[in-house]
C-alpha cells in the first residue's frame, strides 16, 4: 500500500508541482491551508506532511507547533517548503520540529529524495 503524503501550501502551482513529483510513488492529498489540514487529520493520518511556512491565517510554524503538541500527530514527519532564506526563520522551523526545510521553487528529484528519506 502506498504511503500517504499531505502537501499544504496556499499556492496552487506549488501544490500541483509537489503532487506531480510524488504521485508515482505515494498517495498525495493537497490542501490550501493548515486549517484544512487539521480537518483532514481527523479522517486520515499521513505518513509525512509537506508544509509551506508562509500561509495566511495559520502559518506553517504555528501549524507544526500545534501538530507537535498533540499526541496523535506529534510523530508525523514534517518537512517545510519555503521560498524564504532567512536564517532565523529556517532555524525556527528546525527548532519547531521540522526534519528538513526545502527551498522553493520545488525541484522534483530533490523533493522525492527528501520524502523517501523520512518515510
């Protein structure tokens, strides 16, 4: 059975690129916000979450803190996607529990390698 990957990003192009990069090897569900991710988590448990850092309403950093505080979800591996290169932001992402921070634009082979490493 294929592993399930959630991709959470407020940019449709990023969702499409990530899904097309991974769908040959994984079941991929995309969602445009962390709020939608938390709703879907009530029904499905992913094997890994790809999470954009900069989103409206709830940022990726806020979402990972919420995930890691919940015993049901704290063990789900989280990789961040970001266009930012600010060192403090990248450090905050790692300190919050992200296993890796991947830079946008998404490079399909790098994304596949990173996901494979943690699933």
